[in-house]
């Protein structure tokens, strides 16, 4: 499948694989990039045009990258499209949607958990992330394992970040549409945006991993960000409704790690007086959507070294100090 190509807006010039802003920002831009030692790619699109693309290491901007838990933001997009198409509703109990995945005697009352709670990490089910992650992914059925965790909070309560929630949603999408998550990604996202969707890991029961390990290029992610900038429109097609984008960004809880507000798979962040929304994955995988400047910004990074505390803060700071000033007067 051909990748989307658009004209590059001046003033830019090319050095190796890098498209960089013209002076006077260049020197400090390069200095700060050096501080992002894990960085693989940086891609910036404004209003449908690639205005910056930098490759530092790892897969190149048009090649597949493991986006880790940034997959949750993409899964949210699929859920929104499914809701727009009438497959299920945001406030529908998951017990009505699980089909063959419905456990015989779950310890929790699954009728109290709605689709919305899976997306906002408020299902109340015991987490499968953190210290429980190993036992979960070593189980023979990830969907059943996640659904049979005990209830440790009321649905709609505090954020309990758990990739199990996302995997349950992936199973629901597969069950209700009759198509795999990979097929949905290719048909509903890849085709209208003209971006390549690569296969990724499947669970033992045959569900493509929901909420982790999706493989999309940095450039492809930036075009997905532009879909949100453009209120769900891409290449003359309404891919997802404006209403879904508004609901996705509306805060429902707060991150237990950063205290950033969290909606339906998207965090909110304030760059001084500029509102941004972002999805993130382990090791520095980031997609920012900044509607006021019509910007989508992607950073992919090396996920393998132990996390060096503060890396995401350095990424935020780079955007605030070196990207946003370039567009503040437009």
C-alpha cells in the first residue's frame, strides 16, 4: 500500500535524513535533540503538510515501529468508528457484547462495566499491568484472564491503568464486527488515510493484542494525529465523527503517574496557554494532537533500555521550547 506523500512547506532545508527549522532555532533544536538519547524519529505535520521529519536511529519514519501502549489511543479510534457504525454504544454493558468470551462464573458483575469504562481505565477490575502483567500474558487466554479478575473498585471510580481493559475491548470489537483487529485497522484506518498497517502480536485465543505492541510507522501515526486535527476527516472522507473526537478528549479521570487528565485513550496536557492531547507508550512513544496550531507531532523512541526518569518530561519540554514557538504566530 502506498504511503501518503504531501508537499513540504518552506522554510526548511535538508541535512541527511533531517528536515530542520531554519535559524535561529536550529542550534538549540539540535542541542535538545541530543538530550533525547532514546529518540528514533520525530515527525511534525501541520494542516496536512509534513513540516519536520528527523530520523536518529532505529526504524526510519516510514517503517514499522512498535508503538507500545500508544496502541490504546489507536484502539480508541477503532472503538469510535465502531460506535459510529452502530456495532455497540459507549454506555453499553460489556456483558451484552462479549459473546463467546463471556465467562461462565466471573467473580465481578460484568453488567456494571460499560464500554466507556474500558476506554477510560475505570472498569474497577484488578489490573493486569504492573506486577500482574507477567502472569496475565503467560495465561492461555488473555481475554478470559482479564475478565475474571476481582473487582477492586466501582466501575467509573479511580483510574486503574490496565492493558487488560484494552484487550477486552479488542475482543468485543472482534466479536461484534466479525473481523480481526488487523482487518479493522486496515479497512477503517489504513485505507482512508492511505497508511500501511503492519501485523502485530496475537493472544493465545487469537485476538490481536488490544492496547499494546501495534506496529505503525512514525509518519503513519502523524497522519492519524491529523485525522483528529481535522475533526475526523481524511482525504475527503468522514472517517470518525466529530462527536467521538470531542468525547475522546473529554477528561474522565486522572493519570496515576502524572496526574494528567485522561479521557477515552487520550491524555490532556497544557503547554502554557496551548491545550494538547496525547497518547503515549512505554519508552517514549508519543503522539500529540494540538488543535489550535493544527499540529500532530510524533516521537518514536528506543523502548528497550530501563526507563530513565523524566524522559517524557524532556519530550514535553522539547515540544514546548522548540516546536510550538515555530507555529505560535501562524
